[in-house]
């Protein structure tokens, strides 16, 4: 009995020492790791807020808290933990630096597309810097949790050993002190052994990855309560670590999916440029089936490799972590493709880069467009005519000019780009220019004449075109400048020549008609006075002479009319073609009646731009010809109609006369060209030439559609009055 009691006392003493050791050593160490685990959790949360928060106030406050946590005493008990926490602290400072640069870019250039892109790039780099640190901190949490579990398991195993010894002693003394031992065993079992065993089983289940939660009994002692609380916290920490691991795997899967499906070519290469991994977009870009046998150094065009070498050296020397350039990659067939390549280094700490990530975007179309733009600009710059571009919002300041413009004004391009319209145009119509600025017509072109002060101070006449353009939402005016001094001299010479010809034609016609009238008068007088003395042949000769004089008079009058079409014409204005056609018919009313003809005017004859007297003569000549060249077996049937064609009207005069063979369609519009003799059809051969001259003066065309014996349709074009008024 005493031996049993002594053994029980020894066992209880040993148990007491184990409990005391747990209270003095094990529990504080477990609590120490719990506090470290909790602070690591807070460091992860505030570090994530620092890297991802959109509000500057939030991530700045989070960064201050995270950096303060890095120096918390609870994270200093272990050198390895301290070293890794200091590394995370340095990364947080780098993340803060990049977030501050992104904020500075957004503040310095609000709404700027380029600044916003650079700021987003800084934010993305901050997130990429922080992501690996979460893995480090999670690993530290796992290490601390493992240490805590190890300490508790060691203590629990020792307690289990003591419990087994106590149980054996109790069984040996059961015969002697059954009731006392039973009561003692029950007390020990309920208050000590059962909680310890359940905590131990819970810890083992947690370490084995069991997902089933076990309920723990109410603690009998403070030490047991601490151990149970530690077990619960450890289980929760391991559960959170498992969730983070699952999220990390999901993130890796998303990145892998983006890598595989991205339209941009993405390549992972080693320090020697050997391709380690590439997505399908890169293989399509270079027209290869496999990536592992490729080297970026060999794929890069030689000229571009020389430009890339300094950038690569700077990255290897640690001066930068990324660079970007446009370069050419050789394809499988030997051709080259232009890409916009962004290269980023992957390094461990301050060590040299061991891998590179290259993102390449095909810019062949952009490079082709830039080359075409350079070619067109070279053509414009080498143009003999001055070509300019003005900024209407800056008082008409010159913003671009080719070399010919600089020669035109006799100044350098640098000085020319500081000049405004009044500096070179002394006769500028300021209200007209201001009206043009206030009422822009995009892509519309105006051509006008003005004067320029050119090299040497001379003021010369020029022709200027002005086209309203827009670029990047800003208006510009561009066009050409043409020196018209030579043209004006030629026009003046032609004008003087025309005036001389007009004067000559008038004088000639007047001087020629007077003798013709005298010849005709005296021949008619001779016929009347001496008719009884002349035989039939003599009277016939006199009639021939009179008819010749009359035809000569008509020919002179037609020539005079032909010469006056341009000089005596009126300024074109809107006129009603129905009124003009009716006036022409009124002038031919006798001829229409004599030939039994009918003239039908369309109900849709339009308003056109024209000289009304000349248009009346035009239709009168065409209708008169239709009456003259009628078919002998039918009465003349004439129709005047019109059809709209864009900005013009096509006027048609159709008849059922004798028609015209196709080989004569051009000849009939030449002066003095006749298809029939005077005996068959009277006339001078100038009528259709006059028609052509009138139509051409109005900026139109005239032609005939006809076959022999099927009638003719004469067509000509005139500008529509509504379009001309708009212009």
C-alpha cells in the first residue's frame, strides 16, 4: 500500500513537473509563436492593401502599419524569421515607392493617356513585387505552426507516458484499494487524461490534414485552457494557409490561361537568350512549330540586335529591370516581322538576371503606315509648290511648311513657324478670314487670290487654297500657294488679244456688211430697171449674185455671234429652263407652223445656272435644226426633257428627223462643217458650233445620239441651280 502510494506520489510529482515545465517553458513558447503568427497574418493583410488598394490614403496607412509590424518584438525571437521579415520590409518599401510614382504621374498629368498608362504599369509592378512575399510569409506561418505543434506533441507524449505509468500503478493496486483507486482514476481521467488525450488527438488530426473538427471538453486547469486555445488557433491558422494555397494555385492557373490565350506573343528565355517557353501567338508570329530549339538572339535582325545590346547590358548590370524597343524578328521563311518588344528581367535579389520575359506585339501594319507617311511627307516636302499648314486657333500661325514655302517667303522654317497671316499678307481680309474660322467646313477646299510679301520685300499676287482639316480633335487649315504673276501676265495678254480680236471682228463685220448691202441693193435695182432687157439667163445670174450676198451677210452675222459668246455673255445665274424653252419656241413659231411640227416641253424642266439669252439661242438652234432636217415622210415631232445627274442636269432635245450617221457625230460641231449641200438645206454651218461654244462657256458638255433615218437626240449638261447656290 505504501509502495503503491509512493509510486503514485512519484508519478504525481513527475506529472506536476511536466505541467510546470509546460507552464514555464512550453506554453510561453507556444504563445510566442501564436503572436508571431498573428502579426504575420496582419503583415500579409496590410502588405496586400499597400500593393492593391486604389485609395492613396488606404495604402499609405497600410504601408506604415506593415513597416511597423516588421519591427514588432514578436517577430525577433528567431533569426531566420527576422531575416525574411526584413526582406519583406524592404519589398514593401519598394512597393510604396512604385505606388508613390504612380500617384505622382496621375497628379502631374490628369486625364493624360500616356501618364495613366505609365501609372498603371507602376501599380502592376507593385503588385508583382508583393505577390512572392505573400508566399514567403505564408511559409513562415506554416513554420511557426509546425514548431508550435511539435512542442505540444512532445509535451503531450511525455504526459501520455506518465498517464500510462499511472494507469499501470492503479491497475496493480486495484485489489487493495479498489474503491480509492477507482475514484482516483475517475477523477484523473475526467479532469486530466481525457482533455490531454483529446487535445493530442486533435493535434495529430490537424497535422495529418484531417478536415473533421473535434469538440474539446471544458478545461479543468488554466494550463489546459491555454493548450486547448493554442490547438484551436493552430487549426485555424493551418486552415487559412490551406485556403491561401488553393487561391495561389487558382492564380497560377489564371496566369497560365492568360499566357496560353493572349493575342500578344509571350516568351520566357534564359540568360543566354535560349527560349524556355513560348505561347502559340509567338509561334504564329515567327511561323515556327516548336519553341525550345529557338534563340531570341538568332531570331533578332542583326541591325536591331546592335541597337538592343546597350539596353541588355544595362539590364545585366542592374541599372534597369526592363526595356522596350521596336525590332524585327526573322520568321521561318526568312522574312521579317516588326514587333513592339517589352523585355523584363527576373532576378533573385541583387543577383544577375537568370530569366527574361519578352512580350511582343506585331506592329508590321504600323511600320508600313509610318514608312508610307515618311514617303508622302518626302514627296510633299520636295514639291515645287509651297505647301503649308496653319493653326486657326492661334491667329493663323504657321505650324508646318515645306522647303518650297520657306523659299517662297525667303526665311528659315524656324522663323516661319513663328509668323502669322498678317506677317506675310498685307491685304488680308480679316473679317472674311474670321468668318471662315467661325464657320468651318471639314474637308472643304476654298481657292482664292491674294497677295504675299515674299523674299526681298516684294508684294506679289498669289493663288492660295485652304482646306479645313482636323487632327487629334484640333482644327488646322492646309493648302498650297502658287505664284500667279506669269499666269496673270498671260491672262492679260490673252485678254488684250481677245479684245483686239473682238474689235477686229466687229469692225470687219461692219465694214464687210456695208459693201454687201450695196452690192445686193444695186443688183436688185439693176434687176428691176433692166429686167425687160435681160434674158432669162441674165436674170438668173443676178439672182445668184443676190443670194450669195445674202448668204455672205448671214455668214458674217453668225461669225460675229460666234465671236461674242465669251465676250458679250452675262454672268450665269439661276434661270428657269421651262421659260427659256418656251421663249425659243416663240421665236420659231412661224417655222414650226410652216413645217407642221410639234414641240413638247417636259413638265420637269429644272432651274439651272446660265446666261438666259445664250441658253435661248442654244435651244432655238437645236429646235430649228430639228425642223430643218425633218424626214420628208412625217411631220417633225420634237421633245425637250431633263434628267438629274449628280450636281448637273442633262438636257435632251429629241426629234424624228433624218438622223446622223455615227461617223459624223463629232464633225457636226466644228465650225463651217456641213453634211449636206446648200441646195438641199440652207445654212452657214455655224449653228452647232455656236451651241457647243455656249455649252462649254457654261462648264458643260454637248453630244449627239443618232442613227440615220431614226431621228436624233442632242444632249448637253448644265449645273443645277441648287448645287451652285450652295457652293
